[in-house]
C-alpha cells in the first residue's frame, strides 16, 4: 500500500489513511479534531490565526472560539500534549496556534493495491490522488434554532 506520513514525538499521522497512531496504536478522535491537527501540521512553519482555523475547518460557518479551543484540547490529548506543556501544539496568545514538534517525514512505500497514491509537496501539504475510488469526506451541518448569528 502506498503511504506517506509524518512522525513527531511518539506519534505518526497519515492524512491518506485519516489516521493518527501513538505508540503504534490507532488513536480515536473526532473528524474535526483530526482536521485541526492535520491543518496545523501542514502549516507548521507559521502561526495559524484562530480565524483561519475556524474558516478552514468549519467551512466559513459561524462557531464560537470555544469550539476551536475544545478541538485543540482534544488534539493535544490525542498526541500526548497538554495546555501546560505545549510540546506539540503551542498557543500564541491573542494570535493563534502553531505546531512546534520536530517532524520526520516517512518515505512512500511502493506497491499500492488500491490504485491510490499520495503526494507531498515541499510546502508541507499532502494530497491524495485516486484512480479507482472517489474522495470521501465528512460534512458537518450547522442547525440553529434561536440564534440569528448562524450562517447557512
């Protein structure tokens, strides 16, 4: 199977498999938590503003900063980090977040059996290409009953 992933600390993240492993065990997490972690990892060369994360992860839907804070806390827990230690995800107060752990990119393994391949560009983003299956995605719907601030 073709696989491109990255290692940091005792974790390995595979965007292709939508999987985080810690000490060689799969870590269960919500899709948005994975997306936040992957986005910060992709943009690790800079501080990612909170507004950018909110726009990218929630697709320009209105959500409070507490939703983002909750996902950051869950992402830290998933990788064995904490708000106190901040060895992997650092809070830059008043600005945003930055992925600060040292990253080792794993090589691609040849011999794909499912017709898919992953590519990695030098800017640090991963793309999956597939010749036999469509890209799967998860879409979150926002339902509001009383708030006039909710965007459709």
